[in-house]
C-alpha cells in the first residue's frame, strides 16, 4: 500500500484523482499545510501533491518533511503556469512542477512513475501498461478486509447461485448485495430489495408471488417481488425473521424456479438471483427449530461475512470524508488528526451507521472548516 497526501481544499478534485489511482494507492486530503506534519508522523507517505492555492506556503514542505521523518518524500507542485511550460524540475529527483490544468490521466501516470522511481521497486511501466482505474464501487475503504471483500464480490458475482450475507447491524449488508448485482451479468436487469421483518406474514404470498384480480377483496392484477425481479436480483434482508410457514413457501419457489400468482394456477417461470442477509445466528435458530434447516442449506451455498468497523479502522477516514462530501458537496470540512484519533479509538457497536450519525452531529455542532476532537460526540 502506498500512502499519498494531496494538500488541497478541493474535495471534488481530490475524489476525482483518488478514484483514478490503482486500489493499492491511498490518497489522503490535507486541507491545511500544518496538518501535513500529522500525516507524515502517522503514515509512511510516498508522495505529496500541493495545489496552486498553497503557493508560496508549499515552499516550506521540504522543511516539514525534514522535521517529521528522515526519509525524502517527493513532491508534485501544481502550478497555474501554462501547460506548455508546466514541467519545471524544482528539486531534481524529489520535486516536480506540473500545470494545475494537467489532465487527470497524465497526472496519474506521473504519480505512478515518480513513486516507482523513488521507492526503487522496479522500472516504471510504459504508459500503455499503467493499470487502468478501478471500477466504481459502493464500498468505501482501502483496508485489507475491504479489498478482500471487493475481490470476493467480483468472484461471486459471476455466478447465479444464492448468497447469504451475514454480519452485525450497520455493516453494509444491503450495499454488498447491491454491489453484487452491479458487478454481475444481471446489472442491466432489475434489483429488488425487501425486508422480511417489515412484511406482514399474512401478506407474504401476495407480496412475493403477486395477485390476479378477484383473488380477494380489492385484489389487483400485478406481479410480486419475485416476478418483478425476473432477469435481475432479489435481495431479502433479515431472512431470519421470516416465519416458518412462509419459509417453506419460499423454499419451494427457490427449488422450482416458478411461481403462481395468488388466485391463479398458471405457473410462471422466473430467472432470479437471490441474495439473502441476516444479523442473526441462523444455525442457532435451526437448533431452536425457528428456522428451517433445508432452507438454510438452500440459501447458504455461498456466504459473505461482513467485518465490523472496529476491525477495519483504516476505513474510518475514507468513510468520514465520504459522509462529509455527501452532506456538503461543495465545501466539506476536513477531519483533524486528533478527531480522527478519537474516532479510531471508539468501539463502534453500531458500525458504519453509527459513524454516519456521529459525523452528522459533528457537522451540526462545528462551525469551522475543520472538525476537531471536541466536535466528536458519541
């Protein structure tokens, strides 16, 4: 993993550059030059990029680096100079100057070449072999567990077998289901999501199978969840809350790959990829005879176990920046090093959902451009 620091107040530009870099590059945003020292002390930075807005303060970057660590860190200065004269070596082998109008694709290649040269890993690859930008993903974070999860999703998305996603509340099970659909051959088809705990048991058949007019009083002619998801994916959250009677009906639909609308005897073939999720111990519910064993084995041919936020603290900064940009896309505040330290030390029983609430509170209580430790309230 290579750690880079982009000194800029432009979160949009930071995000655009971040998503073009290979997945093993982590690009931090530093909104104020004094914060650079914190990043240098916390991470083994391989490269620093400075926006034109920080000139002439950026001339002090070598001094900050020297005071924080013994190794040399190369710097890319982005200048308002015309592109035709943009490449001006400021300090041979350790610092270059590029135009602020440099295309992202060109800036990306220069970053990769400079890091490979500085780290003495291997000769920089020719332009045509530079890795392509990673695909867009709903999963935020660059920790080892998140990268492994993304790899597992890409692998399982090629198949059409049912998947069971297990994990604590707030760990992003529905996002994982959506990501499986988005990266599969069914991505052009419908994606239907429903929560089994929110559906009344008495309405299960009409909601899942659909109805024909006259099936019961005020019944209308229309498809259910399964038929609507034909050619795509159906996500059933909290499958552990489905009552035993309806579990048997769902099992029959999974095995037969057909459904009959309520009030009709006509069998309708369906082509659906089923994705299930639960934060309960389904094996324990089987022992307690509250969940059917045959249904469990039918839906759990492939399992994905989510990782709680407390076990992937490297993702906290990425998630914070994502939530801040969501709430204030034009001018998201930065996170101070002390605030980040406080966030990392929290056990996060509510996982990512709790983190989002903490960030929303911090935005309300803070009236500064930087969220400090005092703004973090659990």
